[in-house]
C-alpha cells in the first residue's frame, strides 16, 4: 500500500466523492484507510460513568484504499496526468 499516515488523498467513490482529506490511520491487512472528516458514521453509546449522557457519537469509519487517490504536493491535482491524444 503506497498511502501512509499524514498523506493527503482525494476520495473517488461514495457519498464523499471529490473531498480531499488527511489520512489518520492505515489498516494494511484489510487494505483500508481512515480519513479525517470522511465516511462519518454514528456510534450509539450506552450510558456509563465516563459518558453519563450516552447518545450518538460521530466517528470516522475506514474506506477501501481503491476508493482514494494520492494527491501529489507539487501538482496539487489527484494522481495521473491526462496525456495528449494523437490526431489521426
């Protein structure tokens, strides 16, 4: 996996398509990455001493690495460059 923690990536598929985000964590065994502010899910928390109110908490869920593309810092565009088509 070429994507590392701290890299900037662009989301290619899903509800968050087109967003750019930082990589918080990588899960190489599952080919997944966790991105900051992308793929948010609600986790229902039970009332405990630490969390006396309980309720729903938003957190980032992993997204498959094939659905993101690394943004190169010098080009500031995602991944591949478009080549010129030959005229026939």
